[in-house]
């Protein structure tokens, strides 16, 4: 473990596997082997992981229900010179997991906070979804109640960035039904049990994803990551560009005109196609 010598202790933020233990880095294992204390979201799950690795360490519980109460204790340990690792049940701490108040307070007090990167379900799903990863917004879990969930989806409907959500097995069907109703034919990717034995993925319209979920009880088991294509906004065209589009429509089909326009104007064919459709309907 790299030395981080200060007058106080040091807080390591350690990512753990989201399923496959083979994804645990050597650096993460070394870090957990050398810290004084591990703050764990669930000490039983982390205990099982440590046993698998042959590591014996003192642990304390730090989860969403006791985080405020445990904060002062952990900070006191750090100020006394203790080296502490923060881990969540799976993946990278703080990403829809506890830890933010602790990291914020440690930063405020000048206590070193060191990342030990690793698995993240958000990034893992984005990397295989086949949807744009250049700009995305992670929204975590949607509200459990239908009315609040639909209200949140309505707020996100015009978002142009790719959207990423987590969802639980008992709410995934209800979520996808609402996505279908509000987002329409938007390209949607579902991943369940990422990196685990029964990992499965599905991409299609929200309704197609909903049909896939209904096709088998197994399709609704495990933890889910849902990736939804952002709103596709037609490009704003100048007067001269619109003249080009109207001229092309006189001689070509919408499909062929969109291809030609994309070459002439240097704009995405898909967006030009939508604009040409609108022009042809006038």
C-alpha cells in the first residue's frame, strides 16, 4: 500500500467486485490487508469477502441508517491516526451507496482521502449498452411510488444525455411500464446480474424490454442497471440549409435525401432524417 504520511490518518475509498470476485484488484486486496479498520455497509457481506481473501480485520458498520451517528466515531479514529477503508456491499462506495458525509467531512478537516478504483455497475453497463457514452446522467433509483416515479421521468424526458438508473427486481417491470408510457420508442438497455453467472442483457424499445421481462421469471431476478437513450433533438438548420433540404426532397426520397444532406451539411443523418420527415409532411 502506498504511503500517505500525514499528522492524521487516511481514508481509503475501496471499490469491491459487483459480482465476479476475479475483478478485485491486487491493490484493493493489499489496501484491505494493511488498514487498521474497515467501515462496511454490511459487515456480514464484507466479512464473507474478507474470509474469502484470507484477511482478518476489525470492522464497523456504516450504512444509510446509521451514517450520521457513526460519522463522528470514524472521524475521531482518523484524527487519531488510524488508516481506514470504506467499502460498500458491491462496487464503488458513494455511488448510490453511503459515504458522502464521511468523505466531505474528511476533506473539510484535511484528512487524506485516497481512491482505490474498481468495479462500478454504472460504467460497466454503459460500456456494453451500445448507446452514447460521451455524455450521460446517472439518476440512481427512481422513486418507489408510481406517481413520484412518473413525475421524475417526465422531468427527465427532454434530457439529451444518456440516462442511467439502478432498479430492484420487484420494481423493474413497473419502472419499464412507466418508461414505455413516457419515453415512447426510446432505445433502452437492461442489464441484470452484471459480471455474475446469470448475467443477461436486453436492448430494444421500452415495450420490447417490458415484454422480455414478462417472458420469464428469471428475467426479473437480480439487480438491474437500465440505460436509456437521450432525447434526440433535430439540428437547428439555417435558411440556406433548409433550402438544400427542400431541394433534395424534390428529387429524392426522405431516406436518400437524409444521406445526401448528411454528406453536404456534415450533420448526423438520423437527425436530418427527422427534419426532412417534418418538411415532407408540410
